[in-house]
C-alpha cells in the first residue's frame, strides 16, 4: 500500500525557513508515500505547478487539473470564493506546460476537478474536457 497526499494551499505558507510542503518532501518515505498534486492550490499560493512536478519526479502518480480564475489573489488558505474556480483552460494555469511535464514526473492518472461552477457542473466539465482535448502537448 502507498499513501498519496493531496495538497491544498496551507502547506505552502512559509513557517520559519521551510514550508510544511518542503518538510513533507524531505521526511515522507518515497517508497511509502506519494503526492497527488492539485495545480489550483499550488497556483493560488504563487507557486509554479511545473516546478513542483519537476521537484517531485517519481513521486506524483496522480494530478488534479483545476483552473484558477483570472484576478484571484494569492493566499495560503482555503477561503476561496466560488468565482475563483474556473473551467480548465479559462483561467491562469498553464495546462500545456503541466501536461508536457507530467509524464516525465510519472503521472499516470489525471482528474479534472472544479470545486464550484457558475452553472451546471456537467457543462463546466464539458468545457474543461473540450479544452484539454484541443491541447497539443
């Protein structure tokens, strides 16, 4: 059995000289634990999901593809207004770069997720799917 840790924003807030996320990277046994990177939460903290994936090479079997709306302020908490979530491809996250890096990192499973939608969740999913299918990576 292997445990995968799903990140949010608070793990990226500096506490002294390190962030909790950095502590987990250092202290979690790579044979027993992996990471399920959520690119929305990485992005809202001002971090670059591609750099996180590079740093975690071999330790990310799954990834959450979720977009951050334009104009959303950086933060380290989960106090996110519904309008700050957006369909994949309509926000600020560079999905083409993430999807180019993901195979080299070892990602095998991709999950489209949107915590809040402006209308019908199936319509939002359809929009995200259409965008992802249009990418050439």
